[in-house]
C-alpha cells in the first residue's frame, strides 16, 4: 500500500504557481497574505482527500474476509432454511469437509452438531458417512442407527440413504467375518493361527449382529466359528438367539439339536429343540430323522415308533424312515418286523447308508437263530445218552448269509466279511468261513 505523504517538489511548485500569477508581476502584501491563506487551505484539503482515500482502501482490504464470512453465513442460512430446518453451520461444514475428502474434520464438525442438538438426525447421518469413509465401521453403524431412530430430525431422503449405508456397513462386517472363518476352516497346519483367525471372525460377526440383529446369516456363521473354537455352549446360545429372531428357519433347530446331541451329549435338550420345531410345523425329513434318533437314544421307543409311522404314512418308501423303523423293531426284539422293514429298503435301495439294511437284517436273522436254538434245547437229559443235535435254527443263519454276502462283496467292508465268516462257521461251512475271515483282515 502507498504511504501517506506529500512530495516537497510538488508543494514548491504549487506555492510558486499560487504566489506568482504571471512572470515578473508583483502583488501587494494584503493580496499576498490572502493567497497564502487560500493556498494553505487548498493544500490541506488535497492532503486530507488523499489521506481519506488511502484509509478507505486499507479498510476495504481488511474487511474483505469479513464480507466473505458474512456472505458464507448468509448462504448457510439460506441452505438451512431450504433443507427444512435440520441443518446447522457445523453440519454444512461437515458436508463441505466430506466433499473435500477431509473425513477427520468432518467428524469433528458433525460431532459438535450432535452435541449441540442430540436430535439432529442429519448430523448423525453425516457423522456416520465420515466414519464409513475412515473405515471405522462400528462407529459408523452406531451413528447411522441413531440417525434413523424414532424422533430424530432428518429428511426422508437422508433417512433412506442412512438405512442403505447401514446395510452396506453390515455387509462389510459380515463378509470380513465370513472370510476370516473360511481362512480358519482351511488352515490345517498352524493351530495358533487358526484360533486367532476364528477369534477375529467372532468379533466381526458379533459386530454384524449388533448392526442388524435380524440377519440370519450372521448367527449361523458365528455359531460355526464357535463350534470350531470348541465353544459349544457359546454356539448353542448363539443359535437360541437366532431361533428367537427367525423362528421359522429350520436350519437353526437342526444345527442346535446336532450340537446338543453330539458334542454336549444332551439328548433331552436336543429332543426339546426338535419338538419345538415339529410343533411349529417345521417337519422336514431331517427334523424327523433327528427326532426319531434322539427318541431312540433316550430309549423313548414309543414316541420314536409313532414318529416313524407318521412319516411313513406320508412317504411309504422313505428309505431313512424304513431303516429307523427296522432299527426300533430290532431294539424291541421284533426281529421279523425289523427284517420286513430292512428288506423294503434292500429291494429298492440296497446301497442305502453303505448297505446298513443288509447288515442289520442279517443281525436280526442271527438273533432269530439264537432264539430258536434256545427254545428247542432238550429239557430233560438222560444220563449216559447224548441228546440229538438240533439244527432247525440253521435256516435263519442261511437266510442271514444270503442277505449279507452280496453286501459284503459290494462294499468290501471288513466288518461285513468278519460277520459273514461267523455265520458260515455256525452252519459248519468251515472253508467258506476261513475265506471270509481272511478277507476281513
């Protein structure tokens, strides 16, 4: 800026121009005095004018930033009014920071706005967006859930966008947890690394559930992670919560019952879980099978048989139900009834469950043979006389051999060959018995 001063040369020239009107012309003292006075007045006016102009320019330069600030405030006010009254200077500042890629300052500004007005849903939405940019998913989810909570001041458009962004945050957390679980599942060598991956997966999946408590996929993946960690109690608690959220998801009941019956050896809890599913009309073949199996393990044969008969009334050729029915009848020592059920499977699906029906039918024939032999033992033995050998029960051994041999040849199971060797020995076929026993080794 130019300094405020008068040049001496200019003043001299000006005085000379005032005091001497024409070259060589002299003036009277009175006139000279008057001209000097007028000259001083004129010079003072010019200096004052120059001073005022310079001062005005300087003040204008200094006030430019204040003018801009005023205009910015006025603009924000207009934007706030146009947006329905939810905005604030902090919210608009946070939006501007986000557009500039400055998420950190956006977080600060949006946080200030939420403190000023805890019901400002728009501020929480912007805060959630900023956290999302920074990949702070837990914080983003917390802010977004507050933004769309009842009673918050937020436009319908922002509320919809916040809901969509919350779903995206859930997707990121769930995918991270699922990926960690898959890495752990395929890790075969380093048990420490596997456990670390599973713990990370559990943390991510818990975060996903906190974001969307009704996401069924999160519960199943979390339960699987806990099973691999051998935290079976934790797995059952997770699945119990899942059933509360999604009571019509049959898979939860099946998974929960399997853990109770398998790892925890709690047949009673398994039955309760499956009975709940059955009562809710979730009567899949797997639910029926597990319920019958657990009734059988609990020696509740009457309920198991009733369940099987109900299933067979709907599907008379269901191999699984026929197999389970035969197994139940075997347990009740109704060997003929058991054989009849097993034969139905052998006739239509001989390799079902690795030829299990053939083996079990042979066992039933073996039991019939033993029972028949016991029933036909001589009651009174005369001294010195040997009772004639009873061989009427051999027919049952022969029927067992007939049904078991094709299964042994097809499956080449050592257990099948060993049992077949015993059957041959019972009927005196020693060569066949030796050959079968050799194949069992």
